[in-house]
């Protein structure tokens, strides 16, 4: 019985010893993972997205992108871990802020090469547009005729909507006529041309 009590005391003591640092960090208000509240994680949103930061002069900087954003994150992390003195931190951050503002100013400048492209297209469009549209319409018409095939017409019922039809779907007359002499076959069930006697496929 005594050994059981001693074992329980040892287990409870071990658990309390292991949990003491975690409880102490939470009571101090710091993150259990060891990162300071104002560290690199503070510069990111809920999903790890960068958010706007306040510059040294009090103005609000838009969320940084790319290499500058990563450099700012590393700078915040180094400051939180105590690797940088306050003076070094302010000097490095001021340099990164200058680089970010220069990049932002460069991105807002007009690019003459990019601006020249729409002007060249607009200058060439009025002369070339009618000819280009006419060529496109002509090509489209040729493609439609090629897809539909030759238009066939019944002597009694007129043009038929079925492409490549050999007999009229309304009256049953042969639409192609005689393959040898071209004579129109009037009887729907004719097996021979009534002019030249050629056998009709049917």
C-alpha cells in the first residue's frame, strides 16, 4: 500500500513538473510556442496573410509583398528573439521601409513602352478593321458551306434541310437525279432512270 501511494505521488509530481513551464507562459500572456506576442506572427493575419504595418513616422504601410515582406518578417522575428538592439532594429526597418516606398513609387510610374502599345493598335485599327472583318465573314461563309455540303432541292418541295439527302423527306422523290445524265427522277420508287436507263441506287 505504501509503494502504491509513493508511485502516485511520483506520477503527480512528474506531471506537475512537466506542465509548470506551460502554465507559467500562459499566465505571463505569451504564446506557448515560445514566440513573443509582438513578434513576426503579429505582422500576419489569421491565415498567415500579411497585413498593413505602421511605419516609424506613424503612417500606415500597405501589406508588403515578396522579398521585402519576408525581410520585414525576419526583422520582426530577430527583434522578438532579442538578436537586435532597438537602435539596430529601427535603422534596419527604416531602410526596408525606404526600399518598399521606392518600389511602390516605381510601380506607379507610367511605362512609355506599355502605353505606346494601345496607341499603336488604336492607330492601326480604323484602316484594318473593315478589311479584317470582311475576310473573317468570307472565311466563315466558306466554312459553313463546306460543313453543310451541297444544297439539295426537291423539284416538288424545294430545298431540303437535310445535308447530303438522296431522297426528299416529304414526298420521297430522288433528290440527286440520275447520276449519269442528271435527269430529275419524278417517281419516288424508281429503280432506273426513265431517260437513259441507268440503275439508281436506292
